[in-house]
């Protein structure tokens, strides 16, 4: 009988084809199972998208967002209400401004933490209720510095997110996703 925990086996399998990516994949799985908001901080080309899409593709209910504003969530409110799955914001850099990037992280941190949000602004009116999912947001270190400098960081982001710093650039990049199970 194999008594090694699933996450260790997964990490080891990913390491075979994608060296130094196994711990990140295991962290994404752990945050997803715990229904937390995970910020993956890493420079371009280090595997953020590869790890988050690998885990997302292994789940039944994953919503991939390339970029989204708080007002844009109004169109997703019905889908995210009662949601049980994973939301992946592939790269927060695709947001248009620092304000939008910060508001997006803040909104998903609050949504994942409190399980609901309501927006009553001039531009949008919506509610997302009973959100029971996890969120993974990929962010580059330079953009994290803007987030850390914002008032929103201390007020409503830092204690509602898990941060994972993945600073390994692949020596021999593998264009194919890991095939671990």
C-alpha cells in the first residue's frame, strides 16, 4: 500500500517532465481544495499559467478569465453565484490600469473570503452570492509592488490571500502540459 500523500506523488510526477514546477502545482491544488484565493507571484516564463491551467483543466468546473474588471463581473454574477469550482485569472497584467488590477484582486480576494459581494455603483449593480470556489490569480513581481503600495492591500487583500512566490525559470522549457494524474 502506498502511504505517500497525493500531493507529494503529484509533485514528483510533475517534476519528471517540468523540473521545479511540482511544488507550484501542489500549492495550486492545495489552495483549490481549501477554497482560498491564491496569488502566484512570478516573472514571465516561469510557469504560472502552465501550473494554473494544468490544475484547472483537471477539474470539472473552471472559469478562465484573461482580464476582468469589477464592473465586468456584473456579466458573470449569475454564473459565479453558487459557483463551486476554480476561477483562474491567468495574468493580472492584462488589466488596463493599476486601478483595475488592484480592484480585480481585491474583489476576488473578498469574494473567495466572504463568499459574496454586492456592487452598487453608478456603473454597475450586481450581487454574487454563495460563491464556494477558489481563485488563482497570476501576477508578476513588478505589478505586486503596485498592489503592495495600495491602501487596498492592507485594508482588504493581505489577510484574505495566500501568496506563493515561484521564482524558478525553466532551464529546458517544456511546451506540453504535465501528464501527472
